[in-house]
C-alpha cells in the first residue's frame, strides 16, 4: 500500500483531528510496533498510554485523546476505529494476495467438471466429476474437490483442504488449511454388542460469507444436510457433527464441539472448548461461555 493520509481519510470516511494529511502511509501495525510510515488505531482505552510513545505516522481514533502538544502522529477521527483499521488491512491484503487465475499443470480435473473463467487451481489439486467451481474462486495447492461439489463465486480454499462429495459451498467463503468438509457423520447402530456403521448419504451446505478456520471438520448429514448459515465465522479446530443446523452470523471459537442434530440460532456466540450435546436447540443471540457443557435447550 502507498497512500497519503488524505486518501486514507476518504477510504474510511474520517476527518483529521490534528497533523498533516500529506504523510505517505505504506503499512499498518499496532501502536507499539508502528513506524513513521505505518497507520495504527486506538480501539481500547487501556492502550491509551501507547499514544505517548508510538512512532506511527497516523493513528485512527474515535475521540480526541488527552495528549501533549508534542504528539506527532496525525489523528484520524472515525466512528469505529476497529472497522476503519480492518478496511485498511483489507486493502493491504488484496495487494499482497490479489486474485489469481489459471490452472497449474499438475492439477487433475475431471473432464465433466466445470471450472469457470477467472479461477485459480493450484498445484496438485484434484477436482472430481461433476464439480462446479464458479468464477473468482481460488483453490490452494493439494486440495481435493469431490464429486458433485459446487463452489460459489469468489470463494477461497487454502492448501490441503478436502471438500467431499456433494458439498455445497456459497459465495465468498474462506476455508483454511487442513479442514475437511463433508466427512462421514459418526453414526452406528449396535447389534449383539457389535457396532454397525450407518451410511451417511447426506451432504454439507455452507452459506455465503462464511469463514472456516484451520483443521475444522464438518460432517455430512446422515440424510439431508448439515448447514452453516450466511456470515458465520468458525475458529480453528471446531467440530460440527452430522445434521447440525447453524444459523446466520454466528461466532464459534476454537475447539468447540457440536453434537449431531443440534440447532444453533442466528447471531450465537460459542466460546472456546464449549461442548453441545446432540438434539438441543440454542436460541438466537445466545452466548455460551468458554468450556461450558450444554446439555439442554437454551431459549
């Protein structure tokens, strides 16, 4: 990134509290690490003292801080510093990891698969029969896209991801390395003290703007679908069992386990290492604390 503070102000819809708008900004960093050509932000008042020592060229704030006259960085006033800083990081990320196109010669793509234009298929990717990868998708090295998988526009699959048979991935979905989408659900019947596998013939359906962390496992439905709603964000090492239904805009933190056929409403937060028993319902807007064990419905 190479932008003046004046250009950044227009991007984040901010105004200058003090300082020059001509300074050139080339990067972004925390208050303690920033240099004279970096932009930073103050998102929590407990870090206010760092304003006295930061070397940042500009700092995004939501109010005028009590600082000495010798304070040098330009202050940019916005309503939400965290949102404005995220917008700057998005610009930097796009410059470093912008869209790529093309199919690597080591990729294996079945002749019946459909790979739309402006899509990138990386080294040693396998795309099986009947899969459809829509425009703007990026499939990282060593990933596997199974039979009849559909992947919506602009989705990003990092290296070493498996998206298994029949999975439906929405638009602008991000799946991080090591994750498995559509593995068999844990289903067995016991006959004469022996455990007999129940075939898992359903699938997984993931909505738009979902992010799946690293080493997440989402099992297919026994019949029907395991569903993840639009805008839901999952941290690393989450397990979602067969036929779970997760609503829109949920936050699911690391090492959460959700047992089969549980229904999670919209805008639910589930903190780290929480476990949910199967066949329960979690109401919209619920917050489940870290390491909680949920054994009943939450309205």
